C-alpha cells in the first residue's frame, strides 16, 4: 500500500440533493435487492436547500468500518449499508498518488477500513426522503474514493440497494425508476426523463409541518402494506405514462392532477394497511384543502401538492408569480411556530436542479 509508515488517509466529500416522488414507490417484490412493485417518477430538489454531505475516508490506521450520521455514530451492520459497501468494493480499481507515495490495489480496497461522516441539512426520517439523498451520496462518494468506473445507471442500481428512492437522486431534473423485470435487479435502474433546465419556471415550496422523526419508517410501512393492503393492487400504472407526457409537454394542469391524485392514493393505501399508517396530520390535511380550494377557484390547477411518508407538504407552484402568492397564503394560514404546529418553510428558488457532485 505504501505511504510513509502507513500514516495517510484519503478522503472524498460528496453532496447529493434529495428527490421527491410525484408518482410514489411503495412496496417491494424483493426486500434484499430492493426491487419495487411499481415504476416511480420524482423531481430532484435544489441541492442548496435539501441535501446530504458525506465524507468518506480510508486509512491503514482504521481498524474497522465506522459511520456517523449527523454527528452521532450509527451501526453499519445494517443489510442495506452492507449491500452498498459490498457492491462498491467489488468494483474498486487501482489508485495511485505518486507524489504522496500511496498505491492502493483492487485487493487492498477489500481489506482497508472506512470512516464515513454524513450530514443532512434537513430533517432526517421525517418524510423528506433523507434516505434517498443519504444513500445516493454514500454510494456516489464511495465510488469516487475507490475509483469505480461504472456509469450513473449502474451506480443508481447500487444506491437502490441502500434505499429504493436513492436510485433517483443520482440525476437532476425529472427521474424515472424503472421497476424492471429481471430477478437479479439488473434492469431496475433510474433514468433521467428531463434535465434540470427543461421546466425551470416551476417553484417548489416545502412546508415543514413537523421535523420530528416519523413513527413508521418507509421500509417497515411498505412491508406492512404489501402484506395486508388490498387497495395497493388498485394503484394505477397508467399514471406513469400520463405523468411522463405531462412532464415532456410541460403540461402543468395534468402534472398537478396526477401528482395530487397519486399522493392521495398513496396515503389511502397507508390507511388501508394493517396496522393503519397515518403519515399526514391535521395540518397536512388543511394544506391540501387550502390548495384544492384555490385550484378550484382558479378553474385550473395553480399549485400541486405531494406528501411522502411524513406530514410535510411539498408544493409545486406553476411559476414564480404563483409561488409568491402561495407563500403569502401559507404564511397567513399557517404561520411558522404557531399553534398550527408548522415548523418552517424551505423555498427552492431554482426548482429542479443539478447533478450530484
Ligand atoms: P425518509 O422519509 O427521511 O427517507 P426513511 O424512513 O425512508 O425516512 O429513512 C430514514 C433512514 O435513512 C434513517 O433512519 C437512516 O437509517 C437513513 N439515512 C438518512 N439519512 C442518511 C444519511 N445521510 N446517510 C446514511 N443513511 C441515512
Ligand atoms: C413515500 O426509498 O425510503 O418516499 O427502499 O425501504 O429505503 P426503502 O424506502 P424509501 O421509500 C420511499 C417511499 C416514498 C415514495 C418515493 O420516494 O417514491
Ligand atoms: Co426514505
């Protein structure tokens, strides 16, 4: 391995935005490989506002793999983390820094230990897809560190094995996770539908209704759904094609109707699960009513809403003018830190943004 008395460490820092599904992934057909029961589509958010930053380092002086999340040590022995580490290590290639006299061969990578420190600049496990940004960032940073030569499609398939939604955070813009048909998951990958410049008049406002950790993780919630819900069989696969068309044509009314309907259907499926899962709360429901009333009064949708596995609202305004009006209304009806129980707002002024890196 070289290096003077082995006193060296190599490190890489990556930053990855989160993504919010407008057609939700919910349910696995294979829990280990993380293969979904449906296709899903998401928007990658502005990395300046919601992102994970992860530093991965390697040194001969490390005697075990360790990880810290938001400053607190967590166990890496979880299956999902192990899958990602194994897949990346198996693709590691030789690295050499002649100036520093460091050489790491493919075989060395299998033995060297890692230290990983990750921070989310937004609430973790609160339904704003921290697992998506977190696992995508982990895979991306590890791949850089270990000189992995795979393309983004292959990296997305590895991130998928960490957290399903993570495969979509490898790309900016609008992204589709194709569920695939193969048993080994080789065709279950994310593809970019449109890049970050395609529909740049959209503005996303996130109402952080509660930053608290949810009671039911996405992983266990969707497991219960697959085992107990009858309604899950009635989720509409046609919506994927319709949503792809809406995005391609920048057709906001269709985009909004489909996104809202899919979010509501997803939460109905949660309620149909045993034991029932309540991700939204009263404030979430009141935000929905407020947007629905406005859209009906205008005669055509101005704002779309979608709620992941948590109470927080992701609102998409059709343009900047609408976004300003939306924010005014929200601040009036849901002032932060008031008895409405709303924590804060995050505004993505550039909407759908850039690549990881
Ligand atoms: P969310 O809605 O935030 O995605 P999930 O229940 O899907 O909530 O996942 C939360 C879990 O994701 C956390 O408990 C943690 O295990 C993992 N996670 C979140 N952020 C990171 C991160 N930056 N790095 C690694 N794992 C993360
Ligand atoms: C509601 O990707 O967090 O956010 O694969 O078990 O890690 P695991 O679950 P996760 O589930 C996300 C569910 C969702 C919808 C979506 O992002 O598509
Ligand atoms: Co998640």
